C-alpha cells in the first residue's frame, strides 16, 4: 500500500478507465462510511470507480476506508486534500476522477442499487441535460439502510417550503434569459443525489472556494451548472439522506433549524457571487434579483426574531426586505408584526418562546446593514 500526500494517489494501482466515477470526500463519517461504500458496491451498474478524498479524516474514518480499499482494490482510489472544506475536497476529487460522469455521495449517506443505472440512462439519452438528480429518503441518524426508520419518503429537491420558494425566485431570473433552455427546470438537490458530466464541472470552474468551508457552496455550484443546460429529477428515491443530530456524537446537525450567523453570511456571499455574473442587467432581471435579496432578508430576519438579543437586527432585516420589494404583501405583514412589543413576538411568529442565547462576540446591529447589501460589491477571490 502506498501513501503520498499533496493530492497523490495513496492506495491501489491505476484502474481500468470507468464510465462513472462515484466521488465521496470523507472526514468524520466514521462507521457510516461502511454503509455508503457497501451501497456503491451493490449497484446494478458496475462500470464505475470510487474516488475517495481524505479531507483530514478521523482515525475511525481512515480505518474503514483502508479496510475497504483492500477488499476492492479494482474499484477504489484514495486521494488526500489538506485544505479543509467541501469545496476543496470535491474539487480535488473531480479533477482526479477518470469517468466521463460523476456521481456524488456524502460519507454518511447511501444510494439504492439502481441509482447509477437510472441516472446514467437518462443522462446519455439527453445530451442537453447538465444534472440528473433523484428523490431521496430521509432517515434517522443512527439507522442502517436495511433497518432504518424513514422520517420522510421520496423527498424531491429542496427540503422545506422556504427553500422551494427560493428555487422559484432563482428560476425567475433564468426565465428572463432568452437563451436558456427550460429555465423552470432549476431546483436545489442534496449533493448525494447529483449525477453530472466531469467535463461540464471543469468548464464552469468547479466549486467556488470563496464559499468554503460549507453552506450554500452546493447551491452556488448548481447555479453555474444550470447556466450550461437544464436539470432533470428522477421521481423516485434512489438515495438515502441521514439526519445527524448532536446525540449522534461528533457529527454536525443536518437539516437543522438552528439560527446561525455563519449561514446568513454564506447566503449573503452566495447572492453577491450570483449577482456578479449579471452585470449590465435589464430592468426586469434587476427587479428579480431585488425580490431574491428581499426574500433572504425576510427569511433571516424572521429567524433572528427568535433570539431575544437579536430582535433589533431581525427588525432591520425585515424593514430592508420591505424596501427592496414593497409591493409584496407578505413583506408588509412581517414588518408590521415585527413592530409589536417584544413580548408578543413569540406568539405572532409562532416560535413558542425566545432563545436567550447571546450574540456572538463581535456582532452588533451593524451586521443588519452588511448582510444582503444591494447592489452587492465584488466578493474577493481567495
């Protein structure tokens, strides 16, 4: 067994060139990596390689991967990426993939046996498609694929009404581009359901490392991928998405409703980067962007009202949302509700009671003017 750093192959000899590369960065998936790898090996379509990217993984994760690489030396390649974060790890993996097509899978998720076969069939039949996704089942954190308790079945695309509305606003921007095919086919999907061409990913510049380490990096990538062609969603669950909670140990909570300024900042950065590609906007597209920015201001403003010490920041964000889209009745309603006495807000906004968590150090009301500033400035390159 070889072990070399700096993105060099450290396990197994060069494999015969496959048609599909399954790309899975790994960090702290631990025992769940085993289920992920077994689900890949059980695919009905077998002309694939598995490209694993060690992103400073835990010892437990390394042990699982090492064991499987010895069991399947004809399938598995392992690379190392020292820079932490999903953007760096996926970029390294994409560049190292040998297949014409790439299927993503996170190290704690898994795929059902006919995922690759079905996605490949559709992609090869439709040359204009840039992404084939699929439905997914949402499992409890510690469940196994065979015995797991399904929390939600066959989730198609974005999870939650808020994200669905966001996708519609993004689609509206594309609909104003007369050269785009099927602008209404845009949707967000969890990366563990993605299937796309390596060549297209390289051509659009891979994942934007300005979005590192995570949150909205996947959405930012999808917006550029979509500018090259339409998406397609297979209307059946071909992947399993694991809900990891604090009780699972060292894992981060997935699909959480916990308010975090990091998420607001990442969303703000995503919109600024998205806007960069549309300089010289016509009036209609500019209005569509205003609505998209307004939507995010409202979403994060309402979230911040749940924190007793950030109510003033939430109120400012809601006011700014109204100023960008004053004809939106819901914006008017939310601004009016937010101006009621503080003690009434939990009842008016349906969150039960205030969280008494304090603002992070260095954060004050000034952040309410920095987030989602419109029109945004350029986001510096890393």
